[in-house]
């Protein structure tokens, strides 16, 4: 294997309210079509509900609502990205999955200073891909803060 192969990282790109974001592919367990979730009382608005995933009760996070972009209206085209951080797993409701990105280290940049809590709290870095700038989601904060808020 070449050194270049070792240094290239893979990300799954997805769409939320017309904006493209990505997640490191190693955190993704599966990608599923949307199925209705069971709503729970007294959970944050961005927790759509829970689903039974082969015996595991999985919370579903509306990424659009979590980012303050408005509630997602799930449709047949909506997708749930099942992601895991440590021993915590959650589903992320997004509009669609758009691409698998192969990214060289030179195309990964630090997140610029932004005067917004969403930027600092939920975004890790930016990816330069073709003509686009795609923000990598800080998955640890989305999943861990969601599960703590819902507890």
C-alpha cells in the first residue's frame, strides 16, 4: 500500500435543508430508509422518536432541528444514518445521502472562527471537495449531548 492510500480518509456526505455535511465513514453502522419513529414524551424537539433496530432501541435525531435549520418533514426520500460513538448509537434523520468522499489530508482544513454556537459545538472541520466546501459534523457532540438531553 502506498502512503497516499493510508492518509486518504473517507466520509459520507449528506444533505440537510439544501446544505451538504459529512461524517467520517468509520462511525457509520448503516444507512436506512425512513420509517416512522415512536414519539416519546419529555424529550427535546430535535429527537424525532425511537425505532427498534434489531432489538436495540435507537433514538432518531432530526439533524435539521438540531442545527437550528427548522424541523425536517420526513418523506420517502429521507434517510437515517445510524452512527456510533464509543458505546452510544443513534440515528440521524437527513434529507438524503449524496456521496462517499475520498479526501486527501491537504483537503481537510480547520473550521474557521464563527460567531455561532452551532459552528463550534457541532462542526469539526471543513472538507474541500471538487468545488464545494463541506463541513464535517462533530458526531460525538450530536450523539452524546442528544442522549444526555433525552435522559
